[in-house]
């Protein structure tokens, strides 16, 4: 596809590709695929939105590294983030090393005894998932100078159809329900607590946060009144164009007014890099089977974008005809070269037939992609590039056979 021609004919693009308007895409032809591209301009724009929300509301934002941990660009977030959120020792160390002088918050479903002392050296805030863990580690964390929190489960699900990402699904292991709190909490353990943490959202708007907050306050309002901070968790798509930021600002201000002196944290991961990354891959071959024509590409859903299979969802593709358009021209299934029969990215319609060697550009590929890549079948890990605002392309990381072999043990 002639991308420059396509962009000139389509002044209005889907949100994942709006950062391409006015840019010279010929630089894509110089890159080996598969590869990820981080868009510096879009990353900065996201950070500016988050900073504005923080200033207007008084909320303090953390970067949840589980969704995006490309530390080479952490400097772009420094003015908007008070720190990082980690899911364990390695992310805590990464946040401490790459965003020094900022807070390091840690939440983990369960902590390992042999790692705990080292974890205390990096963390400022630590959140426990159960009252049992609070009893086991809380005093040690407190004596080490950390701010101690407990994750609650408000048993208020606002998601539809994504149980794998729903922390409030029936039987969830995430957080303490009110019933368990009543059975296990003691005055001595409660005294260790500085904050309450909840995380119930996934790619959602602020109306769902409002619903969740009502549930939290109905169950844990008296306890909140004694806390120094509350963490609203992640899943807030703050930088999405249709996100109701005014409602979020109102909710934060309302919370701070209701509980004077309390600090309000949010720890989105996706919002920081939403629509700020691309994934490039080339068509290797075209395979026909009945009515289905499959374009096999040099990328992979299971190796490079596993959320496509886990969620599941169909990632946005530049130049593809919208699926709701009445007339569909040339339909192709896009799939990887691995031996997994289900290594399928999705089905797309085009105005022109795909050809061997065609370059494909997927959007919104900075989040939950680079952090999840793997080398199944010996698939090479994609290189990672930073597309600077001045149009230059900087290679942040490239990988080879040694990276594949090192993960399997033995000598490299």
C-alpha cells in the first residue's frame, strides 16, 4: 500500500492512527520486520493529558509498568507521574532505577519470602492482597519505612464479556471482600494500614469508576475515613478521546473533600501509551483453502500480540476497510507462521488484493504487547524503535539468536 497516498485521501483516521497524519511514512520502508514503533509525539500528548487531569483534580498518577515498561521513554512521563506501580521485585527495581526520586508502589497477589527484603529496598508503598499476607509481612514493611496498604474487593463488576480481566468476577482471588475483612481483620493489623487499594476496571470510562466508588464507600467508608491514601487502581482510559475527564476530576475532588487529607492515586498503564505504538509486519505468502485466503506474515499473534488471543480482539490495521461498511472488497485472514493453528491475528477487508511483500501497520501496539512477547517456535523478538518528533527513527532494542537461546538455559 502507498501509505502517503492513503493518508492524503483519508484526512480523518481511526484514533489509533491519527498520529500518522502529516508524517512521512516512507521511513517505515527502511525497517526490518517484525518490529514495534513507539511514537514520541503521541506519548508526550498522553502525558500532557494526564498531567492536566492531575493538576485539575489533585490526583496523583502512577505508571503501571505491567502494561508498558519501555524505560527508555520514562523521561517523557516524569512531569506527569509521581512514580511507578510494580507487580513484583523486578518491576519495582526497574521503576526505582529508571524513574529515580519518584515513588515506587508495589502490589502482588502473594510475596516471596526470599525476595521480600530486597523488595523493601526499592518500594515506598506496598499493597497486600490478603489479611494473611498483611499479618505475615506488614510489620516488617512498616518498620522499613514503607507505607502499607491492603487491596479490597468491592464485589462490584462493571465489565461485560471479559472475565479474564475482571478482578470482581465470582471467586476472584484479587483483594479482600467485606466478609473476609469482618472475619480476619484485627485492631493490631488495621493499625498497620495507611491506605486502601482497589482495581476493578479494564479499558473503561469514568462512569464505571463512579459506580465502583459507590460500592467501595458503602462497604469500607468508615475505614477510608482513617486512611492516608486511597488508590483507584488502573483500567482508566484517561487519554482516550471519548473519556469523560471532567467526571473523573469531579470524583477525585469529591473523594478528597469527603475524606480530608487523603491522597488519591490512580495507576493506569494503558493510558500512558494508548494509541502511541505501531507494529509492522510483511506478508510472506498467500494460502487458499476453500473460501478463505490467508496472508501469512512474518509476525505472530501468539508471540508478539498475545492479547489478540487472550481477550480476544481484532487489532486495528491501517488501510483496512471498516468491518461495518456494507460492501467488502478483498477479504483476507492474517496469520503468523508458527505451528499453532490458532495463530490468527484477524480477518480484514481491503480495497486492493494483498500481495507478497506488502507492509502492514497495526495500531495501538505499545500497550500489553512489548511486555508480553515470547519466542515460541523460535520466533525472533521484534525490534523496538522510537519515532522521534523530528521524524528520525531510533532503535531502542534489537534481538537475535542469543536472546532466544538465553531463555532456554545452558551456555550462550
